């Protein structure tokens, strides 16, 4: 749960290093409750919004005390936790519990729109449109696949259309320059 919170607006390699340091210092909610927010902030730096995320981690740890330090396997309950939006909640459901949900990040929003599979304005619309389009059995894997594809091929600016498997059939919606 903590790593998903740290990953927001943070590059993967920074998230990984910060998550490892955090787990070494505070491997569970009970230890997180005892660790000052300032210490947590120093450990997770340079993740984006590290001071705010340190406070959120403390508050989440305090709230989890009533559940025996167990993260709830329920989207609505996850959404009540500070700093947890739909993307984070769905990712936790996927990775921690194997529950089918579509985790829509920038890649999962951008690429299906660029391909013309959906026409949506924001991640929540994309989540609903993709739920209607894709069979449930593909919901968990979608985020990982689209993130990798979006980082390597279908980049936000000047995508590598010459390397894309949909290169000749993709309508390239919103693409002004490509490689």
C-alpha cells in the first residue's frame, strides 16, 4: 500500500528506492505510527510531495490500527484513506488482493484514447469505458502492460510509431509528431 502511495507523481526507480528505505525503517503500520512524520519524509525523499505523503502514511497507519493493521480489500474503504484515489485503490486491489479493477494512470488513459478504442476526457471516464470494453480477466494486467508500452513506445510526446505493433492501423489521435 505504501509503495503505491509513494508512486504517485514519482518515477519508478525513485519509488522503488524510497519504498525499500521505508520498509527497512517501518515495515508495518505499527512501526509507522511510532515513527515521526519528519523521519518518514527524510526516508522517502525525493518522491514527489514527500512531506505530504509522510503525513498521509502516518494517518493511514493510525486508521489501520482499528482493522488490526490490515489493509481493507474494498475500494470504498480504501478511498477513505488519505492520499488514496481510484488509481491507488485499484492498484492495491490488483496487487495485494488479486481483485479485478482497472488501474488508470496516464498511460492507461492516453493510449486507448490515442488508438481510438475509447473517447474520454479523464481517468474516471477511461476506467468506465475500459470496463465496458475489456473482459474482466484482463483488468489486472492492463496497467502493467500499458505502463511498459507507454514508457517504451507510445510516449506522451513524439511516440515511436515506427516501432508500434499498431503503427499502420493506429489513428494516432492527438499525435502531432512521431518517430
